[in-house]
């Protein structure tokens, strides 16, 4: 029976009931040691009568072993791994040490975890209990939190129990405080004097474990009321002292066995006995209710018992226990045994020990093959602490820093980099340290300062490695591009030109961006075009690469995708970014995926595919939040606001733009600020307030991005301030003249037609639009031309243009512009049709439903769609179940007839499930 937890019990029971209806739920039960978290998990397990239950407990000594906790949690369901998509199954098996497959990224393991939980729920429901989550290794925790954030309609309940220091942003929490006086009194044994009861309630802070264990530690005199003053110790310390008192009464043999079990932490009875623990000693501890032995596992009844058993032993005996455990693990073929042996040797080391440091290095590399970035960092960091040679120590610190940075532990990575010797002469080590420090500054400071860190370090690297220096300088230009800083870009470009040529298109792209920032539109555009044309889209796929010498890889292709929009080539941008997205999803390179999704979503918006753009950008936002990519979050937020501006989603657009612009200003992200302010101006222009639009568009900081200038021209003309159109008109015309694309040339003519009141330019713009891929801009030109014709009293001609504009705006879902076209048609005496999205049968769906239906129409199975969108197959089925009635279909076979396959879509399959 639980005392004083009725509200918490009701919340857990609500989740269990909803799971029975197919809804998933997540809860983090947070509180100090002994507060009753495990008891609430026991209550959940007891109430889950019709649910399958998985339960795992974090073990402090295994907190650096990648995926150790995940293996313990999922071991009862690993017989269903074969039902997962092949890439996910391979990643999960590799992470858990079940075969030699190397998972490329921890987030692919997270997706596999989500799919496995959904599979285990089956047609019923699943309860997943995670106890002592603060002691789960980082890799396991990343996978579980990734899955928890994406649970939806699988019928899975996941409950974490953790100490206050545990952090899982975005998950609902249930904080546990101490029990009230009445509930606390009910836990105390009868027969205690009132003053003793009051003192125990006061000193326990309402902690249930303390209320149960402290009375047992009282002497007869204390129970009679002779209590000494109690110092201001934490509850956990007082409870630990109570356990230590009970251990003191055990035999020496039992205390020794408890120490070995506490130092081991894996719970493997054979290992504990092999290290010298006697079965008699373990049985004595079990009789005293300190441990439980079940089959071949040893478990402590509470984590504080393990802490008490370990900390009460003298340091010499603790070191001996670790040495004995390392000996017991020598030669063991059990999964993770070699890693645990290395960590026990490290725990027993009192000073530098190169042999143990090498063991930890090997453990780090094994952790890398399983995608455990945080574990890689921990192993290299401990290896560095055991290294006497300063050069080798710095190399290991650099490896730890890079691994921590890859794992998203930016602050820890920077601290490790700062610990390395500043005068290391190895270019690889120096480059790694520069990259880590720059990444920390980029994420927590400004891109300009990050670029400065790179520039200050390049001379040392260039003297030893041209390739490493080239890559660093390309990164410096990218930092300057994000910051909108021409001076730093020019400095990095000059250094690039001083190095021997590498022939990489990345160098040409970086030099082109620097030219654009410096105001040389003609030279910048020419270099960008050359870089893009030098990249063969259908060329061989290479690895991710760390620099130009390794081929472009995912980072290089991502860079090239971002060059396309300044060239007004959104179709090429979407094509390259789409391939990068597919590569990331296939290989598990999730660290690059949020950036690729941003480029893909922005290109889709540029092409007028707003539903797809919203789904893509929202997927990027969720992923960037998971990865802690604050600057990418800002870019995605501003870009999503820009897409919403086209559709007239005023409230959400303004909220996102305000948040994004504020973040961009604080982070020095000039490029993101341009997009965010453009979104606000475009929204006002579409809503029929050109004066407000002009003010907002004129607030856009000076930038080589010329596209907003076209809207600024229209706003100035419509606001009756044609003199304020001259500068943006000249800026746009200059850019369009060098880009030489049909769409930019058509928009340039539209701007001239508005500014000069010249029909010839309108007609020329309409002809050019026939060769472009920008339906929204074509409709904008038709609308402006139709308005001009109506004012010229040529109503019949105006109607033709306005009807074409209205049809396109309706189809795209650009509602404010459609309403303007509809109002103009009414002014000509026409009676326009009611609002609709002609030719778009998916307009009745939500953005998520649209994305899923398009993929299903292309032949992708539910499992394929789930893998691409980071959902569970069950959630995909739920969205299709909701979408089918809206579309008036009953099977997947009908979808292909309704949906035009999206470019760069999925794989065709024969057959497939309906839902």
C-alpha cells in the first residue's frame, strides 16, 4: 500500500487506461533517493494487468558502458528484433552487442527502439518502466528519450523514475515531494514515543525510505526518547548511515561479498563469485534483505544499499575489489566484458598507467562502433587522466572532445578541449581542438566568434596540412555567411586562395559566398555556378568525410544544396538536399539531417509546395530540438514562419517569426534574421497592408540575399511611396541580371512593371514564367497584371489573368493572395468560385497526413514511411486511417490515382498493407 500518493497513482492509472485505447503516454517521475519513485513503478506494474511489461534499472557502475541499460531493458523483447526494418534491426543488434554490425548513429538506434516498442505492444499495450534513469548510460538514454518523444498511437506507456539531476526536456514530469505529516506517521512503527515520531518525521523530510529504515537503526535508548541533535545531512546520507549500521552487524565474509557485488554493478552472479565473493556471504546478505538473488543475477534492494556497501569500505579494499573483478572478466566472451574489465582496471589505478590507458582506448573504439558517443568520450577522457606523456594525453583529450561534440555534449566537449595542451604539434589534434571550440562558440555564442577561433588556429594547421587547413577555412567562410560578415569572409577567402589549389567545389563555393558578402554579385554568382556545375549529382556516393580530401560526402553535399537558393535554383537544391536526407536516414548520420531537412523544406517552399515544406521543416525542428542544435532551430523557425506567411497563417507566422528573429539577433545569425523579417513583411503584404509591409521589409539587415527586395518594391509602390522602391529595384535587377534564370528574370520584369507602370514588362514577365518552376510567383505576376488591366478598364483581359492567379493560389493554399484575386475578380463584375484548392485532393489533410499519404502513394510501406519520418509504423497506420475517409478512399491502391508523386520520392513496392 502506498501512503500519501493518491494523486500520483491516479495519473499513472490514467495513462494505463489510455494505453488500452491505443494512445501512448510518457511520464518522468522525479524525486530524491528514497522518495517513493520505485514504489510508484511497482504500482504501475501491478495495475498493468493486461499490458506487457518491460522494466530496467540503471546501474551507476555501468553508466559509461554504451547501451548496457538498453540491453537490460529490452532483453525480454529481443526475439522480435527481426520484425524491424533491416537497417534498424542491424543498428539495434550492433548497439546491443548481438552481432558485429556497426550502427552509424545513436539516433538510428533510437528509431529502432521506437519501432521495437511498437512491435512489442502489438494489438494490445506495453508498459515500459525505467528506474534510476539518472544512471542509464548516455547512449541508452538518448535512444529511450528519442523514442519517448515520438510515441503517439502505439499503446505504449513509458515511465521514467529519476533523481533531480536527470534531464529529459520536453517530457511531462511528475515531481515527488516528501509525504505530509499524516502519511509519514502511518509509515512509522507503533510504540514510538511522540517526540521520537515527530523527530523522525522532521528529520526524514517525509522521505518514505528514511521513515522505514531509520527507526530500525535506532538504539534502545534512542527509541525510548534519548535522541542526540542531528546535523544538517541530506536524507540520502542519513539513510545510507542506517544501511551501513546494518552491514556492520554482518560477518566479514558477507561484507566482502557485498563490496564485490557493489563494485561490479552488472548483477552477474558468476562474475561476482569469480572475483572472490562467497556464496555463503551473499546468502547472509540476502537473509538480511540487503540483496536479492534471482537465478544467475544479484540485485540490491535499493541503490542506496549499493552506495552504502561501497562507500563504507576502506579505499584499499575497494581498489582490491576492482582488481579482482578485472581478473574475473579476463578472457570472458560475454558482451561488454572487455569494456567492463577496462573500467575496473581504471578504477583500480592510482596514477598514470599506459597499459590501462590503452585498454580504455580500445574500449572507446568498441563504443564508437556501437554509436555510443558519450561513452567514447568518457573512455578517452579517463585514458587521458592515466596518461603521463603530454602529447599522447592531449591526443586522447582531443579524441574525447570530438566524441563528446558528436554526442551533443557541447559544454563537456569544450571543457575537454580546453584541458589539452595548447602547443600540440599534431595537425590532426590541433584541427580537432579548433573544430570543437568553434562548434561550442557557434552553438552557445555567435558564428562570427566561431569563425574567429578557426582563423586564429589556421596558420598552425596550414604549416603541416594543406587539406586540414582548407577544410577549416571553408568552415570559416560558412560561419561568416551565417553572420553576414564580409570582412571575416574576405579574410578566410584570401587565406584559401593562398593555399595550393585542391580542385574541390567546396573551395569555389566558399570563395563565391565571400564575393557575395563583399558586394561582388557578378563574381560571386559565377563562382557559385562553377561550384555547383562541378558537382556531378549522379556521381559515386562516398562516405561522410571530414574534409575535402575525403570527397564531398554528406557535409559537402549539404553545403552545395545551400548554394542553390542564392542562384535561384530551388529545384536543384531540393534534389541535392533530398538525396542528403535519404543518405542520412539510410546511414544514420542524423547529426546532419536537421540541416538537410531545412534546405529541403526551404526549397519546397520556394517551389510553392507549402504542405510538404511545413511537414519537412517541422520534422527538422523536432530533430534539432533532440540534438540541441540551437542555431539550426532558429533557422528552421524563421523558415517555417516564411512558409506560413504565404498561406496567411497570421497568428502562428507572427509568433514563430518573432521568436526566430529574437533568437537570430541574439545569436548573430544575420541570414536567419533576413528570412524571419521577410516572413513578417510578406505576411503584411499578402494581408493587404503594404505600408506595414514596407516598414518591416526595410528593417531587413543589409544582405546579399536579394529575393526579399522584390516584395519591398511591390510594397513601396502599393503604399504610394515609389521613391522607396528605387534602391531595392536596382538591387534585385543586379542580382537577376547575373543569375539569368527564367523565374528571377520574370520577377524582375514584374517589379519594373509595377515601378514604371509599363504593360510591356508585365507581358514579358508572363512569357518568362511559362519556362519556370515557381507557380506562386507566376500567380503573383498574373494578379499584378490583372489589377493593372482592371484599372486600365480592360475587364475581359483582366478576368483571364485574375482567374489563372486565383486557380493557382487556391491550389497552393496561398489564402490571402487568393482572396485578393477573388476581390479583384468581383471588381471586374465576375463571380469567382468559393475558396478551394483546385487540383489538390490532399488539401483536406494536415501537413503530417499529406506527407504520409504522398509516401504511401509512391509505394512505401508503413515501416518505410516510419523510418523516413521518425515515427512508429503504428502511428503511420493511424494517420492513414484518419486520412482515408477524408480522401474518400478505402485502400492504398487508390492513393496513386489521387496523388501526383512528389519529386525525389520513395521506393515503389508491389502490394503492401492498407493500414
